């Protein structure tokens, strides 16, 4: 963990150190324990905790006897001390969550992603939905700390711009962060969707036990968020995680890139429902389907598999095999021991595909890791990526970042 410093110029950093310790303590922590863990002087800890109490971010939660002497006052996080909004912009659905200071969802909402409209209209709808979400929750607007957005890549994280996501028509160099901040009057952060999902997993109660993990995202497309040593990996441009062109099957379907058997094509919901139509499992129009039509058709395909239609089951099982092959490559490359799966389409794929994913990861002769690789499902449900976006805001409050110590010239 980060240790603090007693230099007066870095009070904000030290406050984050203390708040992070309180958050991670679970059942609470005393001022003495904070000083021991952080390296801060008792007087500095006393000053910082007084400020956190005044701001409503922590609270005193009883006493604890620890050897001789006076019982120690225990500090815990006050979940009502602040809230964050998370927005997940997926090509098929926009998910909104309001999360408290501990990262628990207070209220959520989902709306179809508008089609055939300009990005400006979508941003306006986002601002209106966020306002309605906060109002419906009963949370005082001045307790909302900010908004995090998770969007498909590529993004420019420094400028808060959505560059040119393949499945969001018309979204070319959209300054999403600035546009939403202007409408809301709140701080706004932008993150790539798979990175946000990995962040949410780190924030979950199970996250501390899986510091080396990947999040496999299954939605309109596929992606991978990565965390090593409990820190998300963003890459040089914050666009890490594009695994759509991992080759998983030599005899797979042709991809737009010119190869055959790319994961993003072979496990694509759009391709799978089209195959189901070709086999007579689904009745679909011959034209290209809209994303809403793909979503609905994929539900029907999963329903057919649940009724044990052999062709539907084989389509989903083969997708599970291909995903498993991709995860073997990822586990070998990054030496991770846990993969968490989720995303807007995952719950419908999982009943048939997950056993096959695990079978491949457990038994593929290409596996070279010296430890087992667990394949789990997210416990955060379909809110996972939006919750990761909210964690962008909460992380800025809680987590100490040494970069914040840099002092710029006036």
C-alpha cells in the first residue's frame, strides 16, 4: 500500500492515504493503526481524520480494546458521505448507476442506445437521465462527487474524447467528457469500457483476493480488461484490451481484417444469430440486422439452447471453445490466475458456453502457467461496467496517486 508523508504540501495525498486505509479496513481502523500503516505522524493522522469527519466521509463507530491503555476509537467509511454516477455507453444499451462511497449501487437504470441520432442528442439524453436518476434516489445533488463514463474504444483519455468506435455510427472524435461536464456542472471522467469493468472487479469484495486478473467482456463486441498487482493496465493510450483479432480457430469464419478465426468474429453475437438463421434455428430477414435486432435474436438463440435445441447448443458451445482458447493465450502472456466474465450479452451465453470455456482453460495443452486459472462470473451483474465508471470518481477520492504530488509552476 501507499505510505504518506508529513510534508505540508501534500495534504491531499495524505488524506487519500488515510481514506484508502479506512475503506480497505472493512470492520474499521483506529488512528493508531492508521499511523502505523501509513508512516504518518500521530498528529498528522489526527488532523486528517478530523477533516474527514467534518466532511462526512468517515465516522466514529465505537471503541476497540487493544491491550493495556484506553480503548481505541474505530473509524469506518460513511457510505452516505458522497456518491458517484457511472454511465456505460454500449452500442446497444446505456446503463446508469448511482453508487455510494463504498461502491454499492443505490439505483440503476437502462435505456436503449439511440440510433440514427447525432452524438449531441445522446449526450443531452445522458444528462437528463443522470438528473432523473439522482432525483429518484433522494440523494442531495451536492453529495454527488462526479460522473464516470465507460465507452467503447478507441478513446483519448487525456482529452476525454471518444475517437471512432466501430459500432457507434457517427461518433467520430466526440468530446464526450467536456460536453457532459458542461451540461451537468460536475467533474466527468472517461474510461474505456473493459478497463472500467476491471476496475469494478477490483472494487468488489472479492477483488482484493484476485490482484492478478482479467475481465472478459462479452457484449456487442469482445474485449479484455486487465489488472496486475491490483492495478488496472491501460496501456500507452489507455486503449488496452482489444482482443477481437486473436486467432482462435484456423477454420473459423473470415474476418474483415483478412484473417480467418478471429475471436471478435467467431464469437460475435451478430455472426452467431446469422448462423442460427442459416441452420433454420431462427427466422431472420436476409438483410443486415440492427443492433437491437441482434440483441433480440441472441435472446431467442439462447432460449432455443435452453430448450436443448442441438444446433443452438452447438453454436453457443463453439463460442465457449473459442473464448477459452483466447483466455489460454491471455493467461500465458500475462500470468494471471483469474478471469472474470461479464457484459451485456454474457448471461445469455454462459449457461452453455461457460462449462466449455472452463474445460478448455483447464485442459488445453497450450497452457503453460504454473498455477490453475480460475474462470468466474462477475457477481456485479449487468451493472459491472457502469459501476466501474462510477469507481473512476470514487477512486479519485479514495486512492492515493503519487502523480498528484507534482507541483506545477505558476
